[in-house]
């Protein structure tokens, strides 16, 4: 039997899975990633730790599977997108810390670029926001740049290390998140490079998501294993959910929440705060997707746990939410790193409204969970204006919360489908690699054994949808505070 190793380097940790040729998970490994917050609004990772922890998680996955590295036919790699890394040409140790996608340090620079918003949108499909890699690369070059430095997103950095510097590459899904890539021509844009002061002639080679990306050195996993699939995490989850045909969509609840809708060969509209990005079709080739990025979702529960001590574990949030019939008018807008779609306001900050003497920790925890559902409802409304959506597939850690999934179905008035394997990001990367390596003839063959739990709108639908009006007022209060903050 042959196997595929999926390396999923995420924001809070690296998850690695081993899949057998039936598409079944036979081994898992996980390592947490240290978060650095050197200044308000700044979020950083140690690039060396990203590599080391991913390799350790991969070794653990192989060990728990009882699989020798020589039986692994391919590696599939997926990664946190937009995070920017800089390193020297001749080494595998980055110079400064990586600037994480959540980081807001380039907000002032983005404000200067607002006059170029339409041009940037036409070329890249993106809006002007610190979220994307381009202004991070510009900042790194200004603060740490010197002759011979390389720039890349996390996929490029990992491949550079795994191949001992032999591969300096990326794929279309990651390139399309940099604000430097022309998603129509599918090439690095010299025009965007000049605008941002980033020399795109030195950027990584863009290769198809399902294809050859070099060979991992035997010192890492015990054998030379070809890297055959690379995809940004959200597009990987879209592919891993089987959403590779137009009209199919998914939302991933992780650190943030990311809603993607496959639009095939039709470039989507960016009205309503949506983004146009590149995804993968059934053959792993580039196609288009509409995307909405919500910066904080599961991270809000993590903050309630680690920052405020209101819960001991994230799982406790479900049982607490069930102890109260509603939030009693409490709304939590978790703009802890600014607001993404559909508002795109980097100056926004987390806001809790409606507090009374009767407010308990259960009300606050439930409000944080409801925020995930209401945020998704906001952006799905914009997508529904241009497409027919009859169901929504979900994945990510928060989907194990049955209460949240039912509330989400009630808010959206749509069936919500949860797969039996919620790590669909790793599954998508594995499927792409397996297709390129000949392990599976089609994505359907890989997904054949997948089963789904469906949550349909129920008795709570009216109350959930009525609460959306209060959510809208809470968001408006958050935006008003952001405007005052900027004017102060």
C-alpha cells in the first residue's frame, strides 16, 4: 500500500496527516506554534519554528501510522496564507520573524494606497488591507532588506527548507494572496511591484498546485519524498470538501473564518466586500473563487480562554452556550485584529455591547459563538447576490460544536454539512499531491469514503435571524468607534 503525507502549517499549529490509498487517515501529528505580539496590532512567528514544528508533526504522523517513509509516494503541503517571510539566498534560516497575516503594522501604508484601490482590485482581485502579503514584504525590505534577500509566503519558505534550497516556488493560490499577482494573466505583476516597492522579478516561480515542487531531503522524514501538491489553506479546504465545481462553497472555522465559493472560469465580482482569488478545479488547475475573510472566529474563543480565563477548554464553550436561552442582548464583535469582509476596517477593535448586571460568562461565551455565525451570514448574503447556493459545507476545529453548527444553519436558513474528517485543509493538500503522483485517478476517488452530518434550519431559525438586527447594530458601533479612533 502507498501513502500520502499532508503537511498543514497553520497559524496556531502544524497538523500532519498520513492518508492511505483509500483516502483514510491512518496517522496524525500536531505541534503548536508560538505567537509573538511585540506591539499592539503586531503578530509574528519564528520562521525556524514553523519548519521545525512542521517536520516534528510529520514525523509523529508517520510514527503513529506505523508507516515507513519509503512507502510515502508524495507530500502535499498547505499553509497559512499571506504570512510574509524573508531570508538570505544561501541559507535556510530567516533573518527577522515572519509577519503573520493577522498583523496590522502596515495599516498606515494601506491608507496611503487607497487612491490605487481600483487598480489593485482589477489586477489582483483583492482590496487594500494589511492582511495581504504585499505591504508586509515592502516593510521587511525597508527594515531588513539587503542584496540577495528572498521573499515568500510560508509555502515557499517550507519548500526552500525541505529541499535544501533547491526549490524556490509557490502556487497560484498562494501567489493570488500577495497583492502582487495578476490573477487574469496569472503572472507576477510588474505594475503592482512598482507600486509596492517589491521587485517581483525576484519572486518565487509559480507552479501548478498539483505538480512537482522538488524532493524533501531524507534527513527530514527518513526518505527522499517528492512534494507533489501545494495550496493555500483555504483553497485546500475548498478542494478537500469536494467543492471544485462552480456554485459549491465552504466555510472554514479556524483562527479566522473563511468562506469560499467556487466560480469556475468566471472571475467573481468583488462587490459587497468580497475578494476574487484563485482556487483549484477538479484537475488541480487554477480556477476562480469568491472569498470572504473574517479575521477572528475561533481566536475569540481562544482569547476568552487564555486572555480572560472564562473557560478552561474551547470545548467547554458548547456546554456553556446551552445553559442560557439567549445572550440577553449581549453582542461580541471580535474585531481583535481589525474587521475583514465585508467591512475591511483595519482600525476596528473588539467590541462587546449590551452588558447588564445580569450578564454572565455563559452569555459572553454564547455571544462569541454567535458572532461566528452572524459574521458568516453577513458575507454569504453578498455571495448569494450573484450565485445560487443550496448548502454550505463546513470544516475546522469549531465545527465539532453541534450547537454552533445548528445555530449557523438557523442563521443562514441553509443546510450545513459537516464531513466526518474536519481537517479538510490537509485533505485537500493530500488529494492534490495524490492526483499528481497517480495515487488517485480523480478527486471523487479520494472523497469516496467521506460521510457528512447535515444540520438543517429548525425551530430556532426565527430567533436566530431576529438576532441578526442586533448584530448589525453592534457592528455599526464597532465601525463608529474605529472612525473616532482614526480621527483622534
